[in-house]
């Protein structure tokens, strides 16, 4: 993995346009969730749908669990351990698992329960979130995989 991060970082340093693009994607890839998730919650409330509680609580518990778990583990981020430059300003440590990825995937999975087309769109957005965190040097691949696995596990509980 070290070679992967070094080569990606070197490439992004040589090509500022791509670096800027990855930085924008990293920053804005979560934005669809800011609109979709509240809209789904409002829809479920307005239609008095029984899924409202599950769709509200599972992402909440995922966020809470990942936040606490990351503090306990306090794994360094790739830019903490490797001679690379992070794509954006970020604090040190608390890399495992990726909270952005875990939140994006559990929300996408919850949206799938409500609307398959919107859920597929949200799932594609979650993949973009995860990839941007990886390419930006903010997370290791294992941080992303763990986040996805936790989301899938919570989805089926």
C-alpha cells in the first residue's frame, strides 16, 4: 500500500488539476447526502412509514459507534505515517474506520430500503466518497473496507 500512496501522491503533485479535482470531489461528494437523507426522512414521516425509526436510528448509531471506536483505536492516517501530502487539511489520527464512508454507505443502504433508484444513486455517491478519501491520502484501504463491512452488518441487524 505504501507504493500505492506514494505513486498517487506523486502523480497528484505533478498534476495540480487532478489534485484540485480530487480535493473538490473529497469536499463535495458528501453533499448529495445532505439533501437525500433529510428528504427521505421527511417522506417517511409524511407517509407515516414504519421505516422511519430504522432509517433514522441506524445511521445515528453507525456515526456514534464509529466515532467512539476511532477514538479508542486512534490509528494514524496515511499522511501521518508516509511522506505524502494530504489532499485537504485534516486532523491527525482516528483513521480506522472511515466515518465518512461508514455514514455514506449506511445512509445509502437505508435509502435503498425506501427507493431503489434513489438508493442506487446514493450507493454510487458513497463509492465516490470512499474512493476520494482513499485517493486523497486520508484513509487506508482497510479503513474504507471496515467502514463498508460495518455498514452492511448494521444494515442486516
